[in-house]
C-alpha cells in the first residue's frame, strides 16, 4: 500500500479529485497555502495499492498543469529596485507528490 501526498493548485484540485474518484481511487482533500505567490493550494491524501501507483501518478500528472501568470512582485521579495513596479511572468502549477510506504491500513 502507498500513501501519496499531492500538493496541487486549487485551480486543478477539483478536476483531479473527480478523475481519481472516477477510477475508484480514495482521496481526501486538505486545504493548504504556501508557495512563491502565497496562492491557494490543496494537499490531496491518496491511498492506493502498490500496483496502482503508476496509474495514480499518471492521473495526477494529466490533471495538474503548469501555467504562466503575470504578477507584480510583493514587498519582502528581493528584487532589483529598477523593476519594483514591473510585472513579471511566473510559471505556477503542476504537482509536488510525496510517496510513502504504508505498513498496515485499517478501515472501520
């Protein structure tokens, strides 16, 4: 058994969660924040049998896309004074996935 923690953007979590449920893969969503732009993230806790790990990772990859956004740097982030008010393009999205081995699991 494997336990995956997938950190994805809120923009992707709904379609990803539905895709996992459609394949009978158990998923629990935990609201989280963080990252460079302090954007809303979701941490998905996913429990799968080891033989379904690759299938699950494939679904996560398909539904967690990267995108480019234009933003103005916030105070507190070091940057060149000449570009203080200049918008900048930043690539966000995708997924960060942690995979853990599970020794035992119980369902009551």
